[in-house]
């Protein structure tokens, strides 16, 4: 038990480290704090003509407005409804995007996304958001009325510039705008999950904006992390160790109380994670069939395990053997699919390396403990003498 305790404490320590933000994101936010102090000054101090080609470098009647964090929106709109847009922000790695939405939501929005590859090559593409998983964000698709002027992306110092031109049938006025960034690079032009995002309502006739998510742009990230932590603790830590107590530590005095306590704590934490996941589903309109389906399956199996506690027959009951089979295999199935769903959740959420390493170490620790204890259990059974029956009977 001492070895198990030490490994468990080390696993929890690594999981706590995983709650910290990625280093690149922290570096970016440090730069943002310095730039946010005087966004208006940047509008007048930067001469776009020095590094951007026409028409982006010499816009007439250009409006410049700080919109979110270090994001600056420059634009110029002509009488024939051609609008030239230049979006700039601090850049360290990954991608930066600006989306046009009908209703302020990501679904069915069209976005311009740009990034600089590690080799220094600029990439800018239009994307259409069919869903919120990376596979549902389609490159080279969208409804933005781009003109024949090619869009460009340029890195000047620590600032990235996305420039593109649109032509609308009517003058662009109030428009829901999505702004997002990620510190991970796109993979084969498929976007990675954003680190942060916001929605603003921008008035292109006056150059003013209203932050739709004012006061709570990071709620999504916080809720997603909490959902993941609850799932890992409930179905990735307490439930497996509850099963370990039942199988390998029955000769310990208080094994049954440890088993029941761990299972109930795991169930409560897992249930809370499911409830929070459903809230995220409704709020963000996220639909991930595999993750959701397995999550519901594990919840149902966990409920059956709780019912098994109340429906346990007496030791001498003829139904006890059936109950043992039902309880044992339901528990094993729940633990297995719980681990599978944790891995799926990390994949779909774009979890950082610290999350993957932390849970990988926890899972590896549990597997190592099971292998060691199972080996000791089988060796002990082999050493047990094969005693004859108390009252032997001779065959006739």
C-alpha cells in the first residue's frame, strides 16, 4: 500500500501541473498586457505603407479601432461598398482568425485565418464553420465576398497582419465579428482548437464595437477544464482504485469501506462532469457523438453499480453468484470506457501536453499497480496447498 500511495501522490502532482496554461500562451498574454495599455497609440504610430503592398498599405479614410486584447481592426469602406480590412495582433505561434457571423455564433460563420509557418512562410485562407470540432471547420470554403485582390498575411516584428478585401451589395454596418487565436499551428490546413475567442458587434459605419461576451470570455475554457478534471478524478482515479481495493485488498480490515467510498466519490464526480458537459453542449452547440455516447454509457454503468450496492443479496443466496458476475463485469466495463472517453475528451478539446502526460502517468501507474498486484495474487494462489476434502469418499 505504501508504494501505491506514493505513486498516487505523484500522479496527482502531475495532474495539478496540467492545470497551468501552455507556456506560449502565457508569453503571448504578457505581451498583450503591455500593448493593451495604449491601443490607440499603435493606430497612429505604425505606417502600413512601409511593409504592406497596395491597396492595404495606402488606405484612404482608414478607421483604426482596438477591439479585443491586442487585436486592432483597421478598415476603409468605399462608396461602392468595397471594404478593405486589416486585422493585427501580437503573434508568437499558431493561428489568428476573424470571422463574420449572422447571429454572433461560430456555427455557419465564415472566417479569414492566417498564420506564419515555422519556416517563415505566410498562410491565409477562408474557412467555413460547419461545427465546432476541427473536422467540421472546412478550409477553402465560406461565404465571404472576396474581391480579386488577393488576401495577404505579414509578420512585422511581434505583430501579425491579416489583410483582405470584400465587396457587399449594401454598405456594411452592424456586423457580428468573431475573433480567435491558437498557439498551435494548423495541421495540413486543418485548424487546431482555439485557445481563446470572443464575439463583438462591430458598427462599420461609426467604427464602434460592443463586446457580446463582456466579462466572461474565458468561461468556456474554465468550464471545459473543470469538466475534464471531474472526469479524470471520477472515472480515471477513484473508480479504478475502488476496483483495485475490491479485487486485491480483501484481506485488509477495512477494504469494503475503502471500496464503497472510492466508488461513491467517483460516481458523484463523474455525474458532476456529465452535468457540466451537457451545459457546455447546450451553451456552445457542440456535438461530439463518440464522446457524448461513451459518456452516457459510462454514466449508465455507474448507476447500475450504485444500484448493485443496494440490491446485493446475502452470501448464501442462490443469486449471489449472478450478482458477483454482474457487479464485476459492469465495473470493469465502466472503468475501461471511462479511460477511453477521457482520452477522447482530451483529443477533441485539444488538450496540452501537460494534460496528456499527466493522465498518461496516472493511467500507467494504475496499470502497473494492477499488474504487480495481479501477479502477487496468482503466485499466492499457486503456493496454497491443495487440501483434500474434509470427509473423503471412496468411489464405488
